[in-house]
C-alpha cells in the first residue's frame, strides 16, 4: 500500500496514496494507523485526497481507528475527502463521529495548530 506519514506541529498526517481504499490494502492501512496511536500520536489526520472509492469495510475501519484514537485521549480526522467518499461516509452516518474537513489547512486548524 502506498502510505506516507509526516508530522506538522504535533499532528501526524497519514497520506493515503491509493485511489481505492478497500481489502486487501485495508489491513496494512489499519495496522499503520493503529501503530501511530499506540506510539502516543494523539492527533491523527488522514489525507484521503486521491481516494475516490471506499467500501463498507473501509468505513468500519475508519470508525474503529477513530474509536482507538479517542480511547487513547486523542482525535482522528479526515481531510481532502472526495465527494463520492464523503457521500458514502454521510450515508453510513460516519460523519457524525469522524470530523471531515475539505482541506488540510482547515483540518490542522481544527487541532489548534
């Protein structure tokens, strides 16, 4: 899976480099973000800018990662979500739990950066 991370003012930005976030890439993605949370990264921003498709398993995975971050005293947010992906998140109700930001800058600002 194409995935990179970078740190900006206390926020770890996870950049997904795939157009489709689904099985079998999902387990590698989940493992990478879970490892960040376990390593005391409390502010996680997932950049989904290239992602044009997610399936129900991906949405469940994002919800689980959100719960992990919250349980660790942190937050997980999404940025640069394509319209189709945002529609899927809205249809499933995930946006009621996971903050979705139109761009990276507004997401970073929501962390107080």
